[in-house]
C-alpha cells in the first residue's frame, strides 16, 4: 500500500479497503445529517422568536456573527471538558456551527419581507401567526434554503475535524495520511469529502430551484 506515494494511488487504496471506506462514509454522513437536522430544528424557531422581539434582534445577530468568526477547532476544543471525545462532542460542535448560517439567513429573510406586503396583510386582518405563515415565511424561503445549503456544504468539510477528537468520518484517513506523509491515504479521505460537498451543492441547488418560486429566488 505504501510502496508508492503516487497521489493517484488513492483510488487503489479505496478499492482495496471498501469496508473501511463505507464505514467512514456512513460515519461522515451520519454526523453531517444529524448536525444539519438539529441545526434546522434549533435555528428556524429561534429566528422566528427573535424576529418577534425587537430588543433581542441586534444582540442575537452580534452573537451569531461572532460565532461564525470562532475557529472550528476552537469550538471542538471547548466541548471536550463537558462531553469528552467521540461522536457526541463532534455532533454538538457541528450542530452549533450549522445553526449559525441557518439562523442568520432565516432571520434576514423574515425581516426583509416587503413592508408594503406586510402592511397589506395586516390591513386585511391577518394575525401575527397568519402573517408569519402566509407572508413572511414564504418570502423567507429562498434565504432559509440558502442557509441550509451553506450549512450542509460547510458541515461536510468541517466534519473532517471530528477525527481530532475521535468523531470518525473521512477525517481519520486524512489525519493518518498527514501523520504518515502518505498522499494516497490523505487523498483517499480528502477526495470523497470534496466530492460529497460538490454533490450536495449541486443537488441542494436543484432542490431550491424546484421548491422556491422563481420570483423569490435569491
């Protein structure tokens, strides 16, 4: 396996280790899938709540923007004292990082609804819930989908860092490749991650175009 350090030998390495490849693939997908799912379940209701409390809007945006500036490895390090190592701390850290783009995009989408449209809905007697359901959330959909798309692609890449704390995924091969100075092993982990991210970007882009009306695209 390590007789040659030709980068293209990563294909042979994957072919020679199919069971380990699919195990890492499943770990990576599971980590990303749960992180984005929990991110949506937390971020969307939170964005709706904050949009209804003007006093919290600015502080919440400051916290979210500062959170995006914190290095991902630092987030992983901060959860270690409480959750230890393994899947749980990796999932927690990725969920926190997934919440941020979804929250910001959803919040911006809700607040950017055309004031004239909002006033017209209120003039027709819409309650706050009806206004949110029938006017603001539909108008916020392209922003929210863009946030989810960003979170998915971002999480696929960041999930490789989970290997530093025993979270599994293709980061295991990347770290082993770096430690052993093995290009085939390094690329055996990196190329599938890049392929997954590119595929997710394309697929979610197609889903967004099919779900969000053309007149509302971002």
